[in-house]
């Protein structure tokens, strides 16, 4: 009787190594996914329990930004902004109902992140988003309707204002925002292009009413928009999809 000689199954070893690598990769990605937004807030345990799930929050890491700034994340600094909403029931985890103007208070779909209050930049370091009056080396395609000078209509069909300019993304070569002058005032606000329907008769916006354009968050610099301002502006229009009218809060059936 001849005994089988010992041997090494290379394919099996490679398979085990792959399994180990894949499990490590999943673990790593799950941890890195928690660099923002964690630990979670809880109204049940207060500060006694850190809600982070498995795996835990990764160790802080310092990121060096292109402009020379450094950002440490996770910074473990809780978001202490007041929440303008209250629970609809006394039990933990109950849904919240707004107590003020949710589109301005950043509640629900109108919420926004505390992004850097500085403009997004191009590869060369200049502002990424600029109005065409400043980015004079850009122009609108002649085959598309030019929105400048067209009226803007709210979800109620009333005139909200008039488009005075368009803001171009210099890195992507497309329009990100329309700038309009609110009807009855000289106040100018931005309108995200994704919330519009444009034809040669005007610009239709279904997210908010015409009267609500007066409360769109304003810019600190009329020729620049910061990352924080972008989030607040988009949150305002996004919140209008639910909060613009009382009927939108009601169930469909």
C-alpha cells in the first residue's frame, strides 16, 4: 500500500488569502464609512451610551486640503444646533413635527450639513461656480433657450421674479444655478437648475410657491457661493417639496 505524499494545494491557499483580504476590506470600508455622522444622537440614553454600531468609529485622521488647511475627522464634536421640531409622541424615536418654518430651520428634507463656509474651487484654485457676468470666457449655447430675462413661476403659477444671470460650473462646463431678482424687490437669490423646467416662455419651479422665493437664503458675496450656502439653498428648495403647502404634508391616500 502506497501512502499519499503530502502536497500543498496552491489554489486553495490563494482562495483562503482572498477570503481574508475581502473580509479585511469590508471591515475597513465599514469603519471608514463612519468618519462623518457618527456617533449617532439618541434621545433614549443621553450621554451615557455612544451609538456607533459595529465596527466602531475609526481613529481620527488628519487630512491636508489643497488650500493648506487641515481637517481632522472624525472630530467627535456633537452637532449642538437647536432642532426646531418636537416629537409627536412621548416614546423614544418618535417622529418630529416642525415648530417653525421648516424650510428655513433645516428640518427634515430641508436639513443641511455644516459644510465649509468657503467656495468650492477648480483645479487651479479659483472659484468653481461663477455668474456669467464674471466668467466672461463662458457663454450659453445658442441652440438652448437663454433663461436670462425670462419670468420665473412658482408652484402656484404666480410670477416669482425674473432671471438676471446664470451661474456656470467651470469644471463641468454646465449651468448649476439661475440667479433671479425677486418680484417686487431688488433682492437676488439663486435657483438650482435641477429644480427648474425651462422653455422660451419662462422658468417653472414646482418646489416652492412664488411668495416663498423672498426667503431663499442669501449670499454673503453676490459673485460667490460657499459650500455651506449651497447646502442651505438646495435644502430650502428640497424642503419645499414637502413643506411648501399644507396639502403636501398629508398622505396621498
